[in-house]
């Protein structure tokens, strides 16, 4: 079997279509810039609201001597931290990188999602620990104060969550920030329900029971986010490799075999692929035309925008 080391990135130039590759790159970068601008805006607004609420709670908590308000302010800090990480990551992803970083800083968003997944997981461990403590040593709580603080947190989290929903939820970085807000929103709802029950029944055991239920729901969200970010970091294929291989082999008569296929996701909506194709037509022109067609079809069907194919002639 004769091999030739021609390669293609995105679309290979074919007789008179040499500019198509540059147009594709421009459109691709412009698309990334558009969604990142929108995501950066919603993250920035959410960060300002959360951080501002945290400062207000600290000031009034200290002035009023309310431990509940100060404690909730510390909780708000964890969300400000999560939003801050996501915000910085999206800024870094748009920065120019040195030549040695061939994929730029795009993976910063994935790293941010990974860190946020870890912090959500740690919060689950803390909630479960506190719940066990309350089961062993039940404690009376001030239902009225607890309800007021929880309602403040709930309102802020709902507003922040609605703002984040205006961004691109398929972006793992933005989704990680949103899950932080949803986890805290669920906690606030649970606390309000628990406070109402305790206020009317003095059944204090409801507090740790609700906490455990909330912890398991948050744990499921955390695992989903953790799995998504780890899959990208480990360069798992975002689409079925077998399906792509079958698609190329069956669609093009001049392709006898496709092997050594690698598909990976650098960051949100940025898929890369490399593969060897065994072809039964001769000459470079045949190869260039085939690569052009395959690249075009794979981009539209599987959103794979960066493709390198090595030909092997029979």
C-alpha cells in the first residue's frame, strides 16, 4: 500500500478555492467571539450582583451582630469565587497565546468548569457532615431569622440564575457557574421550607433531613459537570468515532477504508479530527477534492471544523 503525507487543516484548497480556508477560520473565530462576548457579559453582571450582596450582608451582619447574615455572606463568597473563576477563564480564552501554546488558552474555560465541579462536590461533603452532626446532636434554630436570610439568598440566586440563562448553557464553563447558582437556590428553597415546618411544629429534625436530600441532588449535578469537563481534558471524542468512520466509508466511493481516527474537543464548539483514509483514485487533485468534500460534510453534520486527513493509495 502506497502512502503519501499530504495533510489538510479544515478545507484543502481546490482549483480556484484557495481562499475558502481563510474564510472558514474567520467565521469560526467570529462565532467564538460572539458567544464569548455574550457569556462574559452575563457572568460579569452575575458576579457584580453576588459580590455586592455579599458585601451588604457582611456590613449589616456585623452592625446587627447577626451570625446568620455573616454566615450567608461567607456562602455568597463561594459563589463569587466560582463566578470569578468562570469570568477570568473566559477572558483568558480570548487572549493571544505564545506560539508554543498551539491551542491558545481555550482550555482555561474547561479548567474553570473542572474547578467549579470540585468545589460543588466539596460543598456536598460539607452539607452531609453538618447533617450528620445535627442528627447526632439536634439543635434548635431561630426559624424567623433563618427564613429571612434564606429568602435574601434565594432572591439573589434566582436573579443571577435568570441572567446566566441568557448565556450559552452548552458551554461547560458557563454551565458550571449556573449549577453553582442552582445548587444554592435549591438549598435556599429547602431552608425556607424547613424553617416554615420548624416554626409551626418545632420538628428540628427536618433541617438535616432536607439538607441530605439537597446534598444528593447537588451531587448528581456536580458529577455531570465533573464528567463533562474531565472528558474534554482527557480528549475524549465528543461524537461517535465509529459513526464518523462509517459515514465517510459509505458516503464516498473513492474511500476504501478509514482508520487511526482521532476526534477531540479543545473547548466549547471547537472540534478537531485526524485520520488516515485509504483511497482508490490517483493523483493529488483527486485527494484534494475528496478532502474538501469530507471536511465540508463533517463540519455541517458533526460540527468538526478542523480536520487533517492522511491519504493511503491502494
